[in-house]
């Protein structure tokens, strides 16, 4: 019998999304138990009438590979791969690998990987569920004082199989022991031309819609493709300051913040709605939602840096 407390998760980059790698680094992912990767299939019901009012049953159609994980955000190779996948590009190394200053800007590259869920029972028997051609479709997190910053990541893939050996040939790379981030670690948040210093909460999300594309002759998608523009959305909350208005103009304003020394996120043009004010607590708190757009000068909408 397998316990959900004995399931390990790892990611390995694929050069061919339809072929399971037999070599490479399996980046172990520390996650919060709960949701996992799953595979379902389309059900094609028979409309045929058989003798004695029986039907013709059904056939299994296209495999549908989806899932999500929640994890405490921290600097880690698997987390960096997740960022690369949602933005469709590779990290640019500033110098020697691991020395810092690396940047990630959005692109149109396919950053796909196999997700391996390894189950081990109390007698040491191992089963591996392998999900191929996976890409990230959404990440989101919230940060506020004295709470953990939990990153939720949603995936789509094209195929899945169960293997007793498979990924055992991969080079296992343990998750980093860097600090798990909490709200107190969100530093230096600024919005261009906004006179606010007492921030209370940040909600942040990046979404890249992707669809698995079916073909005739197979119940496995040929691949995935982006199906909508990237969305970067969220909201900032703060204690309402003195003065007529804090400076949210409705035009594109830069939003940036540090996640301790793990990642620096720089949204080049965030378009804010009118702040909404809450009067139900001991201090008036305001919230302004935003949606990011393309910045012509920066030639992008977001840049993520590993300090």
C-alpha cells in the first residue's frame, strides 16, 4: 500500500516532449501535499444498439494530462525551471553558473519537462507515474505579514505512463535548502510615482493559456500551443496614506519587488484600477488591482532576476 506521504515529485527537461528522457537531471520538488498530476481520457460513447437493448459501450479518446502543485516559494532549480516554462524562455546566465545576476525575460521557446511522481511503499516497492510534455499554464502567490508565500503552479501535458524503472536512470538533484519565504521577506516593493510605503499585501499571478493539440491516428496530443496572450495580474494593498491620492494614474507604471535574495520581479508596465477602500478594521486599507502590458522601452512586460 502506498501512502500519499511517501510520494516524491521531480522535473526533468525534455528535448522531445513526446519521449521520456533516460538521462539528465531530475530536479526534486518540495511540495505541500494535496493536488497532484492526473491523466484522464475523453470518453466516446457508442450510440449502437446491441441485442436485448444493450449498448456498444465506449472507447477511450484523447488523453488529458493536467494537474497542479502548491509549494512554499524559495530559490530552487525546480522553481526557476517553472518560471522559465511560464515565460517561455531560458535563463540568461550573467557569468558563471550559479554566481547570480541571471535574468529571465519572456520569449516564445518551448520549455517542456517530464514530471515524475515516485511512489514507494513500506516494503520498498517503487512505482513511477511519468507525465510527458508538461508546461506551466499558471503561477500565483500571495504575500502578507507573517504568513508563508505559497506558490501554486498549474500544468498541462500530452501523455502519461506508469513505469517501474524508467526515471531511475536520471541524476537526482535534491531541492535546495534555501529559506522558505514568508510575507516578511517581500522587500522593496515600489510602484512608480506612487507615494505609498506601508504595503500590507500583494497578490500576483502569471497565466499563459496552453492547449494540447490532438491529431487523428493517436490518442496522444502532438504537442501544446499557446492559445491566448500572457496575462500578468494582481493587486496591491496598503494603509491609506495622507494626501489627496497615492498616485495610481491608470497609465502603465512600473511595479517591482524583491523576494528576499531569491528572486527580483520587475513588471515594466502595470495598469492599476482606482483603489478601493475598506473601512471595517482599525485602519483604512486600500487595494488597487492591476493588469500588466507590454512596455515599448523595455521591449517586454516582465523581467525576473536571480540576485
